[in-house]
C-alpha cells in the first residue's frame, strides 16, 4: 500500500497586522500571526480570548437538545 506524505499548507498572513497585534497586546509575533489569521485585531478581544472568564460564556442551553442531554449526563 502506497502512502502519501502529508503536506502542510501555511496561509499567508498580513505581517503589518501581526506586528500591530504583537505591539498592542505585548505578545510574541508568532502568536500574533496566529491571532491575525483567526481574525483578531482589537486588543480587548485578544485579551478576552487569551484569558477567558466563565462570565463571558454563552448560555449552554442555547445548544440544541441540551435540556435532554443534561439529565442523561447526570445519570
């Protein structure tokens, strides 16, 4: 059986945007590059993402069938 080697596909990132994120958030540039690729740009959003709080989570009962899932998990 012949197998093919996996190939990494690296998305291009706007270097200027990554440097701006790194500077504004005080982060290393490689981390800022990942955040830029994921659509982050504002320091407040980055801080919330990197240091999450339970108060910022959405209501889990908005997920479909959660009202049936919770009792099943408890059982």
